[in-house]
């Protein structure tokens, strides 16, 4: 069984995901699903509720379970710095009733906030979550007059889900995490047994470790040039466009082209 997210290698993630059905039985997943649906129905009864969907594996499981619990309204937070292939996947696979909220950060904004590029510590990574997901969630919560917004946050990922329970209120927003006690293996097994599609990000370099994210929120892997290379391998147009605004991207492109000429 895998432990906390930060300590897991991507290869171990992939191996577990591909073999989750050998670890967790279908009967166990059916029982867990029923228990989670019951919890959702009880906690949202008489309350206007919706769920936050990111397109990541946890939110895909959450969306399926919320649908079975009778909750169809959902929202997705994005900015203008997403991977094009991921956005195309979202368009084809988004749940019915999804509302997309764009918080507006773009390449010009990034060029003026370079401390946000490829975070090296958890504080900057958390700040991405604050300015995109949390901002959009607050807006959606207020606009829709919600009583509860449901999240796919889990303790095994190191996420805060509340004290003593899986529901809490902060800054006027009540957040509820019905998957809080689910293991990594249970998430992957649920995806397997329900034949759910997951986005291409999990096939990319360090995909399970990185999860869903705007491309500049990608955790730095080694040097900044090594991380630019990872993004380039996913979509070279991202780096080529960034080179018009960000010096390190320009240096990467120039260095990469020079190396190609030498071969």
C-alpha cells in the first residue's frame, strides 16, 4: 500500500494504478461507494450543493459518486496557462452540468510574477491553489448561493479536510471532502471497476507525482532548465511562446536549438 503522496515515486504510482484491481476487490469498492454516497446524501440533505472538478483522478471519482448521490452541478477552475492537450481532454470528457471559471492568469502575468514559475517549495505551490482554485470556488459558491461545495481532497495526499470531520467552513465557504479517508489504491480501483477515463497528464513525465496543474505550477524537477525540458516534451509550443516573455524560456530554446545543430 502506498503512503503519503510526497514520498511516492512516479513509477510506483503507475504500477499501483495499473494493478489496483489485484489489490482491492470489486466488493470492497462497491461497499465503499455505498458508504460514501450515504455520507454525501446525509450531509447535503436540504442544502444547496455542488462539487469542484479538476479533471484529476480524485475529482473524476468524486464526480461519478456525486452523480450517483444526485448532485450534478459542478465547477472547474482554470487560468490561461493550462496545457492545451489537457483542455482538449476536458472539453471531450467534462461532466454534465460543469461550469468553467477562468481566473485570468496569463503569460504576461507570469512574466511579472516569476517567483510563481516552477515552484521549489510548498508555499508557492499552495499559492497557485489559492489564486486559481480557491478564488474560483469562492466566486462559484457566492454566485450560486451554495451551502456546501464538495471537494475530492484526501488525507493520503496530505490535504486538509477539517478537524475531527471531513467538513469545515473557512472565509464563509463550507468545504466537504467525502473521499477524505480513501486510499490511493481505492481511488485507482474505483476508476478501474467503473471504466472511468483519466486525462493524458498521467502518461506524461512524473504525471502521477505532478497531478493536474497549470504548466508554470509544475513542481521544479532539478534545475529550471530541466523543468522547461519536461514542459517542452509535453508541448513545445508552450515553451516557444513563453520564450517571448520569459528569459529562462528563451535561454532554454536557444540552448536546445544549438544542441540540435551539433548533432
